[in-house]
């Protein structure tokens, strides 16, 4: 039987292209041009109305914007502009304006020397072209300092100078709700997009379903029914089939069970990068049992300190509430509140528990999907807490206390 080292050597030989790089698990990407085209069709059918795409973090939204939507937009005659609002959570308009200014520079300041010369008007030409004078580059009045007015001016200039409509992609738009003067900022963005609806189309993404829903569906809010709220689809079985196929190239005598991969992929929240990490660990050891691979991944020294660090940084009440959620116990039930009130240094009340839940939601540790209730965002973090801490809050009808399982 071939050793793992021999199998890897064969795989390297088999996956090398004559003139290209070696194929790896990380090079496996799923493109979805049809999905991008369908979103562009929605935008052009309803000028002035953006679409808002919801999906949890790390499921491929940003990759889709860059790898699928941007190329499709360029092909369709748009100028795509991407802005990550987490770049400046406290002042997201600055992040948007920075992206617009960079795009405007790219349009008006070509990278090549020849391109810059072509953009610069000729002032005078000597006899027989013996002398050539280049005029000063035309200048405009300065951009407004106020962020809202600056965005308005930038979009108008960018669309005019590019000679094409702008596709503005705002990633993690729920950051607007937590910025200073959030409603005013949101109202300004809506007003600018409405004013320039023939020049700019917008796509929003968000990783908080409740925050997006609150922004888009709250009657009286500045974004009320402004954007069409859509659920961004997870990657399907094709992604897992490609991982399994490459695994077999690396280990010709071994096969991965795609159904087992599906179960793990769902369990970890359909996160492609995380799924690749797990399969890469399996490949490094020549292992084919996906369930055992996940168990080993959960005990990895690179993961455990990170999860424990997040937990240790929380207040005692927040820690207790998090363990409750990890075990599937309703955090605001009457018996739960009574149990929490018995824990030293916690002294829980319903109001304190509600505040702790809200703090952890805003920190990204929890999410609160409609009709589901509070849950831990990172499912592997949830599993770690459930196997590390035992609440003992309701055992045989009696109220207990929090304890660490290992102790």
C-alpha cells in the first residue's frame, strides 16, 4: 500500500499543469454567473430600488460580489464599486466615500504614462510639431467636506466621468444601524440613491438577519421597504463534490463520502473556507472519516484557545447565558432566571439577562433570527461550550449551578 507521502507525491505530479500552478483545495472555487445575472436583472427592472442580500458570516457573500457580481456587472456595462462598511463601523459613510474616490481616481487617472498624456489637453503645438506644450489638467471645485454631500457629489461625478451607471456594493450594511446618528446616515444614503437612480444601482449585504429586517421593514424607518430583501443561497453539493474529487486525486486509493461531507457542511453553517480547512486536515493525514475529522478539528490547539479566549473575556452573567444557549435552554424562562440568580456574582434578573443577550448580539457572538430566537452565531463555538461546560440548571426538576465539565 502506498504511503501518504507517496500518494501526495503522485498527486503533485498529477495536478501540475504544463504552464500553470498546482491545483490545491484552496484553488477550488464555485462561480455563479447565473445568480449574478439574475440580481442585475432585478436591479435594472426596478431603478432606484436596491436589493439586500442576507446570509450569515463566512458563507461566501464577499467572494460572490468580487468573483461573480463585479465581472457580470462590467460585462453588462456597469462600473462596480465595492465598499466594506466594517472598514469603519463608527463612520460607514467615510468607507463608502473612500471607495467612490478610489474608483473616481481609477477612471480619471490612467495608470500608464501614455494614458495620462492622452487625458491631458494640448495647449500649443509648434511649427511642424517641433514643440509640444501640455496644458494643465482641468480642475473642479473641491469635494464637500460633509460626508452626505460628498457621497452625492462623488456618485454624480463618477457616473458622468465613467460614462456608465455605477453598481455600488455595500458589504455588511447593518453597520449603518450601529453608527453615530444611524438613522440620519441611512436616510442620507437612501436620498442619494433615489436622486441618482438612473446613475447608480445598489446591492447591500448583511450577516444579521434581524438587523437587516429591522432596517428594511420597520415602518417609519428611513429604509422602510426601500430595498428588496433576499436570502443569499449557500453553496450546494457541487462544492463538496469538487472537494471530494480533488481528495481522490491526492489519494488515488481513497474516497470521501459526499453525503457525510454534506452533514458536516450543514453543521458548521455552510462555511466554505472552514469546510476546506477540515478537508485539508483530512488530506494531510489521509483520513476519510469526516465525523472523526470534525471531532479532531474541535480539539485543535489553534481553535480551543480562541474559543476559550472569547468566553473568558465575557462577564459572569454573559458566560452563564452563553452556556445555557449552548445546551439549548431558553435563556429567559422562569426556571432559568431563578437558576441564574443563584450563581455567585451574577444575581440575574430578567432585565439583566435581556441586556446580556443584546450585548452579545451586538458583539456578533449571538444572532437572533426571526421565529428562532437567540442562538450562538459560530456553531463550532457552541459545540465547544456544550462539551466544555455543564449548566446543571435543571436536573431532575432541581435547580443547579454552572460548572466546568473537566473540573
